[in-house]
C-alpha cells in the first residue's frame, strides 16, 4: 500500500519540477555566481546572443518566452531572471546532464556572455535582474 503512494508522490514531484523548470540542486558555485558579465555595459551585443540562441538553444527553449521541452525553463520567467549573470554563464557553460541541457563550453566566452545578455533582454517588466 505504501509503495504505490510513494511512487505516485515521486511521479508528481518530478512532473511539477519539469513543468516549472525548477532545478533546486542545479546551483552555481559561489565564485561562479559572483562573476560579473564583462560586456554588461554593451547591451547592443545581445543581438549576437540572439543569433547564437536561435541556432543553439531554441530547439528546447523556444523563443525564450516559452519552452518546447517540458524540462526546459522559460527564460523570461522570474525563476531564471533572478539568477545572477555569473550563474547564467555557469549554467550555459556547464549544462545539466540530468535535464538534457548540453554544455556550451565550446563556445568562446564572449559568445556565452552574449547569450546571458540576450536572456536578460527577455525579462518581463518588474523582473529582478542581478
């Protein structure tokens, strides 16, 4: 009797996590999270980030305001936008094998920072940016 209940609860938790994009254990180390974006004062470079995003990220993240795969977070969401630039850079660089997010460490650093700028451009009014 307990096993079916536990399986049901585990299935529910995994489903909710996938639907919300919540990945509480996918945390950047403090040093990475505190890393500043060296091109943060050049928002015009987000256009290059959009090109990279369209080529490399849109299969899972759609336009960034809606995901095409269940476990891909909506990048315009408050959950993503509250991450620091350093955290986003770390996540882009390292990926997450549990969710199928590939590592993009093969991209030059500047292009990964451009992706961070593009993700920031997706923020809804009132979202916190760090």
